[in-house]
């Protein structure tokens, strides 16, 4: 009789633990659904583009440099159902091989040279961009869907879609973006759009 009481007494905490773990998992999912979901990926040798192509050494793909960057995603719920604001912060370094500035930007920077001309430059890059994202009904973001290392040619739209398990129905830029490249021909180069 005593052994049954001991077994019953031991089983009660295990059952309570299972209930508490289930409740904790539900609470964690609810918090992720209501709060910010964060994810990080890294890209090596990522092609960086300017606003023009087929000029000088810049080809039709508009690539002027290659980046080694970390992309930090912050996903928050939007005001409408199944919408999110996805903000991405970029930090890293770049290796440029061409002048990414237009003629006016080059002159404004007090530099000489033509757009697309050969120009070797190395430095740091920092930027931010945000998107309004609509997903299929009930789809939640999952940071585990984004790998720590992404392919060099990974596009932001594809990475955002990965965060939502492939269930993104619309992506639109939210506000302006800002990227600063520290020391392109000795002067910071800023892209705003």
C-alpha cells in the first residue's frame, strides 16, 4: 500500500510538469506572435548595386562592390491582420571596384571621375531598410527558418519569405532606406531611397 502512495506522489509532479511545460510553450508562441521576432544571417561576397548599369566597368547588373555583411531582421506585427513590419539592419565591409556615384554625386562629394569608372575602395558599410509584409492567414514568422549563413546572392525578398515559411503574399518598401559606405575614394558614400 505504501509503494502505491509513493508512485502516485511521484507521478503528480511529473503530470504537473508536463502541464506547465505545455503552458510555457503556448505562452512562448503567444509572445512571439505579439512581440518582435529577431533573426540574423550573414552573407559573404554579396553583390552590391548602384542605381545605374552598363557604364564604365559596371555591367548591366549594376554591381559596383561586394559585401561581407550581417543582416539583422526585426519582425513586428502590423496594424492589419496578417501584416508585419520587417526592419533589416546591415553591418559589415565592402570591396568596391567601380565608382558608384552619378556625375552629380561625384561633383557634390568634391571628387573627380566618371560614373562607373574603375575605382578600388575598401571600407565599412552600415544600413537599414524596412518592408511592409503581408502573409497568408495565420502565418507567423519563425527565426529558425533563416540560416546563419545565406548564399552570397540571397535577395532580401527571398530571405523575408523564408522567415514566413514561404507564405508571403506581398512585400512593399516601408519608408526610406539609408546605406553609408565609409570611404569610397576617401569620402563616405550614402545611398538613400
